[in-house]
C-alpha cells in the first residue's frame, strides 16, 4: 500500500520522501524515482505531513518511538497521518506521545486496496481532532473518494476493526458452508452458484468466486494479516466487555490456517484450507 | 409461508386442500376460502401432490409418521414435496419410509420469504430423484424463479443450511462489530453508514438498516427459527467431521437471545440484544 | 482395549472367541492363544454373549449390519454388550435392529484404560434394559469395579460423552493457560507447578505433568480419538438443543492438532501443539 | 477478602489502617475495630506497606492514580502489594507510575478464598522485583502457606488468569456435560455421581456437588467476577497472539448468565443456568 500511496501522491503533485523498514522495498521505491530518507526519523525531519502504514501495532510503536523513529528528532508543528489497521488503544497511546513533542496525530485507516489507492478512491476512517483532519484533507482527498470523521483518536481504528471483523466472519462462514456441503455430497461449483443468490451475497463474494473455485487468487488481503486484524478485534472487545464468540471462532480457524502454512495466501483461500485440511472423518 | 403458498397455487389454477397443525391458522385458511382437510392423513388421501412446510425436524416426522400423518393411509403413487428447512439426515430418513408406501419424496427448501412466494419468485433447492423433481416441476415452477437440483435426498436441506449458516454469521458479525464500536465510543448511525460501504455489504444488509437503527422490523426470519437452523447446521457438521467454531459461536449468541426473550424478534434485532444485554462492564 | 479385555476374560475362566477388523491385530490375538473367528458374523454365531469395542459409529454399524456382520446370521437369544464410545443415537438405532433378530443389546462404555482392564477395575456406564444388564453382569463384573445403569439404550453413551467432553475441555484449558503464560514470559515448569495447586488440580493432571514438560508420554488417549469423542458430543448436543461453545472451541483446537499431524499423539501433547504451532506473533 | 485480610493481619500483630471505596463496608470495618483512613491517599500516607485488593482493572487505576488515590501524596520509599486479579498489562502500567514517585510495587494475587485468609493459608503468585518481594515477605507470610515469585510485574497476574481460565473452563464444561446428559434423559444426581469418578474429578468439584444439586451455595466466587477474569484472560491472550476458542466460549456463556441476572450467583450455579435457561427445544 505504501508504495502505491507514494506514487499516487507524487502524481498528484506532492513532494514525497519515503522510507521502508524493509531494505528491498526501500530500494524498489528508490528505483521508482522516490526520494529516500535514511530512516523514519529523517522522514519526519524532512516533511511537514508524515504518513505511516505498517502491518501491526508493535511495528508502529517502533516507527514512532524507536531509536531512529519519528519522534527521535524535532517534530514540533508537524502532522502525522497514521494509516495502518491497529488497535484503538494504540492510537490513544501514541497521540499524547506525539503531542508531547508539539506535533499532532490523526489515524486514518482506509477501506480499499491498491487499485483504489491508484484511483484515489479509498474511504478514510479518521480518528483524532477535527482541526487536524482539516489540515490533513489536502493530502487525504487526493487518495480518497470519502473521508469520515469517526471521533477522537482510536475511533478510526475501532471502525476499521469492526469492518474487518465482518470480513473475517464472511470468509469463515463461507468456509463452514462449503465444508458442510462438501461433506454432504454437494459439488463446489453448484454450492458457489447458489451462494451467489443468498440474501447476503455481495460484490466481494462475487470477486472471490474464482479463487474459491481453485483459480490463482488476485491477492487482496493475506490470511496472516486478516488473522492479526481479528486478533486485534477480539482483544479490543475483550478489554471492553464485549463477548465475541463468532470472532473468536474465526480467529481459531485463521490461526490454524497460518499454522498450516496458509498465512501468505489470499483470504479467499481459507475455504480451501478448511475443506482440505480441517475436515476429518471419524 | 404455508398460507401464502396455498394462496399462490390457487391463483395459479390448482385445486388445493390444506391443513395446519395449529387450529387458529387452519380456521384462517378456511376463512380465506381454502378447502380444509381433517388432518395430514386426509390431505395425503385427497391429493396427488402433497406439499409440507413446518418449523422443524420433529414436527415433520410427526406429520409424516404420526397417527394421523401423511403415511397413515394409502399413498401409493403420490408425490411429496417437503419444503421445510431441515437436517439432511431427516430427508434421508423420511425418503425410504415414503417409498416403502409406494410414494416418492423430494425435498425443496427455498430461498425467499413471503413476498417472493406471492410473486412466484422463490429459489428452490431440491434434493431427491431427478424424475420426481420433473414430476413436481409444474407445481414448483408456479412458485419459483429458479429450481436447482442439488443431488439425492438430503442435499437440498444441506444447501439450505449452508445458506442460513451464513445468514446467522452475517447478523452475529454485525452484532459484534456494532457492539465493539459502541464500546469504543462510535455512534450507531455512523457505524451503519460505514458498514454499508464494507466490501461485504449486501442488499440484505441494506434492508435491515432500519431495524438495526431501532425501527420496528418488517419480520423476515425470527431469531428462534434462525437459532434452530444454526443448531441443525452445527449438528450436521459435527456428525460429519466439520469443525464449525464460527457457527457454534453464532449459536451461543442466538441461544442467549432466545433465553432473554428475544426469540420472536426479527433476526435484525440481534445486534440490539448483543449491545444492550450482553455487553458488560467490568 | 479389545485385546486386554479378551485376555482378562480368559484369565477369569471364560471361553473367548475373538476377531478384529485389522488383520495384524487378529494375528497378534491368535499368537496370544486366543481362538479366532472368521468374521464378526462367526463370532456372533459361536458365542452367547458378544462384546464389541471399536473406534467409532460407522465402524460399529458395519460390524453389526455389514455383510459379514453380527446380525448376518442367526442370533436369536443372544446378548450383545457394546463397549465403544459412541453417539447415543447410534445405540438407539442399533437396539431395535438387534431386537428384530430376537437378540438383545446393552451398551457399556467404560471409564478406565488398559491397566484398569487388566485389574478388572473399569467403571461401566450401561444403557439398555435392566434385565439385559443383569444377564451381562457375570461378564461385566470380571472387568469392572463398578457398574452403573444410566437408563435405556443411549444413556450409557451419553454419560461417556459427557465425561469425555470434560476431559477435552480440561486439556484444552491447560493448553490455553500454558500458552497464555508462555507469551507473558512465564516458565513452563513454574506454571505446571502452580497449576497443580489450582482448585481443579486432579490426579489425572498430575499423571500428565511429565508429558506436558516434554517427556515421552505414556499413551492413554490419542488426540484423534478425543477429537472424535468431542465431535460426537457437539453433534449430540446440537441435535438436542444444547449450545456448547466451549466444546466447539475444544473441537476446533483438536481438529487443528490432527490437521497438523498430532493426531496419534497422546492428549497430554495438546498443550505443546497449541504453544508451538498455534501461537503467532503479529 | 479485604476485611478478612485486615483482620488476619491485626491478629498477627500488625498495625492496620483500612479504607474501602464502599462506605458501608468501611463502616463495617470500623465497627470491627479497624482504624479507618479518609481515603486511599491517606492510607498510603499513614502506612509503610500498602495492600490493595479490588475487583478490576479500572478500579485499581482509580485507587492508584485518582484524585484521592495512593499516588496523590508523598509515597517515597513505600511498598505497594497489589493483590487483585488483574490483567498483566495493568501491572506493567502501574509499576513505573509507582516508581516515578519513589515507591515500589509488587503484585500478589492469591489462590484461596476467605477461609484460607483466616488460616493464613493462601498461595501468593508474585510479580515484581525479588528485592521488593523480600521486603513484603514478613506481611505476606502471615497470610500464606506458599509464595511463588513468577517473574517481573505482570507475571503474577498472568499466572492468576491462567489458573482462573481453567476454573471457568471447568465449570462451563460441567455445565455442558450436565446439559447434554439432561437432554438425553439422564438424572442429575446420577450424572454428578459418575462425574466424581471422571479422571479429572477434583476436590473442588466435590465441594460444588451440593450447589450443583440445587442446594444453597457457599459462595466462593461469583459468576460476574469469574466472567471478568475470563474476559481479562481472553484479552491478554488475544493481545499476545494466543487464540483461545475454549475461553471465548466460556466467556460467551458467563456473559449470557450475567445478562440473565445470574451475575451474583456462585459459579457453582452456572450449570443450573445453562440447563434451565440456555437449553431450547426446536
């Protein structure tokens, strides 16, 4: 996502400086003509508005507070737009650290994947102060078709987790449906055909029919990352008194998939994992 | 459903004889001009093709094999079209009993609710012999826009359970999403607004937005019946070696809703139950 | 278990004829001096009281009703003692088939493993008619320290599943406890030491401390068989309206263990599987 | 627990000053002859070693960092012994706040209930620095039969959650076993009789047989508090990558029990709730 975003912003006329924790990816960015900083700290030093997008909560903490992190230098007056999918409490933890350095932080996880980045058609779910969002708008608007202010820091992440929890449930439900049917003697194609007429059929389901039939997936979200998102949702729920038996069941299945080496597969491959690996005769 | 079906078939020119285990409903059918039989046995005696639709597996067994049941008299040469949502093994159990009496049984649970019955726009998921389905077509076609032959007896029910399992997951996932967000400070309207842009948003979700906002529901499926369907799915899965942690989680939530008196509410009211009853502070 | 039982009964003065679906095991029995029958049907023909103990429900159906099965010949007046761990409905399904042939069936799954067989110290959980149990007593008493009549056919199996459901929960709970602690920096030995003082510590837990520390297990019940038992319990529960979210969670974990190749390990190895395979960092 | 602890320590010759957030309980303590402080801050000001035991994480934060909390005054050189059952991260969060004020914090949740307090027979699970534990020993030893140092701050709480997770699993497993059996026609007394011979039978199970038979419970742990503990365990697990499908199932059941008004019942009443409220016919 990060590479696509930097590309999009450059096309829209912004001066962009980039850095990736992964050296290979940094090199690829440089080869693509992007100006590269030495580390996260240097990015923050060079820029007025700093966008981050990483995989998970520990990573984002390192990038902000680690030795060569964003907050290692003078960031007075700067604005951070954090676009990862994280736990709400991470947002609430980072915001005061950023403010203590005289800067501001909004979170802005998005709905959409790389094609939507390219077309500037993401949907941003923003948490943080409205005045900070307003300052971020000129940048965010180049990447999005819609921006929703969900509330103070943490609320953007909470909304994103709430959306992805449903995505995990959807694919795990399809996995259980197809596994149930397979064991009862139904053919996969036939089941997928009927499921497309279920009341809850969706454009997304349609886009995953191919991979569910065994075609090579067009990757949108890998199983490992979805597992991490559901884990964050379950943790956030449990911490605040929300029993989530469905999500905990989804998490068990995704964890088993990762344990079996399916982690880097597309989430559309989960039904195959459940059907081919988890089903067991007496 | 039964009343709407008999009405539809009469409009389409069939001679229909009806009976309902519930006396009040039988009276209402009679008041509507339907010819009424004394019991299930008499229905089978009077008709060449017999349609049944009831709530659950024990009920259907009683109607077929009970003292005044379908199979209590001479049913040689008749065709039964069983349209309930049942466990596959119930279909496999009934078919030989029916055949032992010289009759035939297909199952034909449907996707769709009362408006689709009225318009003849159901989707029939048929299990049984293809020749028996062919004999049923003149009747089924008046009620459906599509008929899919899923396989031998049991396969129609299996497909219906596979579809409804997803419906239960969908509403329980929305319940967990909205509960998670509510505890994190998000407003309900705001969340529903975003969820309609989730990749898995569907026409069905849209149709339930009102009830999820607290409006009086237009009933499509009550929580008690959905719970029964998910219970059937979990049982069918467990009997055949399919671990279903997500569906088991859904079942726990639906069971808690019924235990709290939400059983006759529309399934669109489940999120409210979860949010208002199951959430607990420390 | 079967070999140990036949040995025990011979030691106690009974004439025993044996057969095993597995040729190697049959040969081992013969090498041990046991008289061998050609098939299950021949066992039933030769004996007055016929004991069966197999892994699962499909197997027991084959042995009773298959081509060379118990019920293939004349079994008038005979008594079957079925000692497997099965679903209650299997017992209720077999009993009338046996009675239709003029014979009787009680089920008698047991608590205890091979050492208890050798010492005649099993605990029998009997389902069936009391008069049939009385007829079985001279045999059962040689193998047991206690016989409990739980009710009609099915009730013995139900009680055994209820016991094993708890065993699955116990080992999965230990797995989750140890995994939780491991991720929080606690040492395994230290945790096991404390857990032995938990209010629910039991002799069984003590007997599994070694394998939980990584020692080679003394096999008592393999993970695959426990998974099958929990699957039977979940199916029996779901069929009769019992939501079992804990058991469904246990089943998901045991299924993942089997999928990862841990199926033939002792159930005491489940914590290791959870800790080493299912735990995942972000 | 707090009242019993202050009583025990006074009997053992310590000067004790007490305070309870609940005015009625404070009055009862005063009536019992305990010297009472105005608020938590005053307790900390008056004492060298300060013990706290409360229900949950938010409560303990208020008592430490709230306006009249422990850390509101000069606590330089003092030692806090926190004895609640909390999330490990709460311990890790509080310790540096306490140290910043020149004081020290160990956590010491315990195994045991009020009778063990009275007899000085608790088992303390300590997290924190070993030197601070050594300083706490003269006090802790008067209340305990055993003290285990589990590791740095957080590790004591983690161990306690790991123990209680098993307790929740144990009672929920018994609930599912008894519900399964009840639906299969087994008598409650008969089932409890057999379960006492299950391999995992324990002294604790024996002590709960009476309440499981319907007798008035001797309260040891209420359902609401156990639910909170399991919620903390699930949250701690999810935050660190431990999928806990069994515990999530337990949490769903305990949450349903609290939602149905069983929250202040003893955990031994959970089986009754599951059997009488959660079971549903078709």
